[in-house]
C-alpha cells in the first residue's frame, strides 16, 4: 500500500489506509507500506500496521530526522523506524542498493544489500519497480528471506533504470534473468 494524501480529506484517507492495513494483519495477509510522499508527522499507527515498511532515503530522513548520507546512516534511520514499531524495514538507496532491518533480529545490525552496477538512463519509477518486485517475491516465495527478496527486487529495479519512462521501463518476466525465479 502506498501512502497518498488527499487534499480535500486527508484525515479520512489516512484512517482508511490504517484500517485497511489493520484488516490485512488480522487476515494474516502480508503487507508492504510505502510512505510516499512522506510527511514528517505520519500517524504513528502506520509504523506498526504493516509487515514491511519500505521507503527511500529521503523519506527515511524526513520521517526519522536522521540525515541519510551513507549506508550506515540508513541503518540508523532504519533502527529508529524499528523503535517506532515497524516489524521490518527496507530503505532503498538507489545505486547503492538498500538496507534491510528486522525487529525479529534486534541485536543484528542492518544488512546492506548492494545492487549490481548498471548504466542508468532514467530513474523514474525505480522505487515502484522495487516495491512491485518485492510484493511479487512476498506473494510467490513466502519462505524466502527478506534480504534475498530485496536483493532480487534490486535487480529488477536495476533493469528498469536502463530504459526511459516509467511504465515502459518495468520489465516483463521474460526480460529478467531466470535465476530471479
């Protein structure tokens, strides 16, 4: 679920999103929450209402107040998101990959998941490509580790940045390496 704020009735929309996430948790449906576009005073219920809280570095910075200039900073921002109640956190870092953290491993540091270098043409939609791929792996490979899902989602997003456009850049299964499946 992506966070979107409706200008005419933001409170109704926010409460609807939290209620939907709560319903999915009760049904044991796995969920991803992407707080885009991020707002600094995000309702605290959003932090605990999904299985995976996935944001980019600028969203993490805005939400936590932790400046994210490095992989280590992203880990610190992720730790703050865990303190706020997130079960698992992924912070995407563009060409630097992402960091993955889990409340189930509180003593474990963040895991940096690098991405393969590619020739970038257009980054528009790369975050959506990542989240779409992550959702695919959560649905089709539920026993796969979140770190492995993130590694594969990085690769899918890496393919998408090599094409101009948003929708046009999203690869089909046939355009991806078979080892991703």
